[in-house]
């Protein structure tokens, strides 16, 4: 089963460009790995629930082993270290792909 790796970043003041660059670099690096699809960018939501998060990265891996190899790779470790320095806060989640979008009994 596939895995989605989600990163939400709250840029430090006047560091929005650097956050966007680092997340873009992570997406480009992820795209170089097999069975991966990645996107990153600034928040464009109109719902108002961002809680200060300004940018996001979403990577789809074919399986947990692919995600784990990405996380352990020196390029990821270096870029993640830079991301920490240009953000106030990062939120990282992983979910399995292929799960039902709407649970039974809802909708």
C-alpha cells in the first residue's frame, strides 16, 4: 500500500522564499526516486483554517520502504535541517494511500 508524506510549514517572518525553495528542492529530490509523485507550494486555501501554516509538501511513495529510504537519504536530511532553520514550526504526517475517503455512515 502507498504512503503519503505530508509536510506543513509555518515560515519565519521574511523567510517565505527560503521555505518555498527548500520544499521545492525536497519535491524535486523525491521525484528522482522511483514510484514517487511530489508537489509543494505556498498555501492557496480560502477556508481560513491554516493556523499560520504558509507552505506544504505532499509526496506519494509506492510503499513504506520507499518513504523510509527517502527519510534516511543524506539529501533529505540536509534539506530537512535547512527547513527547520527557516520555519517557526513544521508539521509532518504520513498516511496510507488507498484508504476510503468517506467513512461508512457519513455523507
